[in-house]
C-alpha cells in the first residue's frame, strides 16, 4: 500500500520569505512523486514531479522539490514567496508497481502568504 | 495540446434525484481517465478509473457509478443522490503506458450540492 503525509494543515509565510511545504511518503518499492496546487473552486494544477535522476526537481512558478530517499520525503520549496502563491498544495505518490497509474494524495496543506 | 472539460461547473440537486456529470478530453487518444471527489476543500478520494472504453474500476463502494462510452468521454452517474454525495468532483486524465510515470492532469471540477 502507498500513503502520503502532509503534516501541516496550514503554513503561514511573509511575502519574500522562503516557503517550504512538507511531504513524506510510504511505498513498497520506488516512488514517483508529484506536487499539485489548487486555487479556490478550481481543479488541481501540476507543479512538478520526481521520476528518477537528480534529487532536486524544478517546476512551474519558481517551485522546486527535493527527493530524499533515506527520509522518504519530498518537500516543496520556493525561495521567495508571493501573495499569489496562497493556495492549497497537494503531494501525491505512485508506487511504480501500482495498477492503473493510480495516485495517492496527501491531505493538503494550505499556504497563506501575507504581504 | 490537450485539454479537459467538465460540465456542469456547478449543480444543485435534491436528495433522491439522478446525477450525470460529464468529462471529455481533447488532443489525445486512449487516455487513462479518473474521477475523484474532494470533500470540504481538502483531500481527494479516487472514485473510479478507466484504462479503456467500457473498462471501469471502482475504488470505493458507494452510491455512484461511472461509464466510458467513448474513448475520451467519462461519465459519473447516480440513480438517487444522497446528502453525502455533495462535494467537488474532479476528472483527470493521463497518458497510458508502462511504468506509471505519467502525470495526471485535472479538469476544472464540478461543484455538486445535494439539498
């Protein structure tokens, strides 16, 4: 079975400060890892994914994430947060052996960037 | 480029009434298709997924059913809605292929309120 934990329901950060959203995962084999962002009453937008290779993955809108196999983590980061980054962020994992390309999502972390 | 459509965008239905939500994908062939439900603006629950026409896998036993009458059309239905069916319904698609590495892309969602 695969699972994802996002330990923080909400993260508050001042505009211009670094932003980190935490994610840890559990899979039986090697994982594929994803980050999505959701704005109010909208669908999820894909930000970035880790498949293989470099542990530091760069994605859309200046976001990046670091895959850490020993800590089973995939934290999302942005060096300088914008007010427009305020949204709901989801981490997701897929076990490479899972059928149907099914993703398991974390519970989401709400990010509030204050001006 | 690929696009995914969902309609209606919002729906208010009485308890016991039928439901039909539609999802269509453009710009790709033979995609995997998924229905998710998001309750209370948080976690996503996978309801159904499909790897081809007429092929539906149910993840959670419930009051809903899904059908895939055409390659790029995915329909979510119910014969009699319950209050607990209220939520934000999201359709997603991904490329088919081995290795489960492909990103899922989400539609704009349908907000369903059952009264």
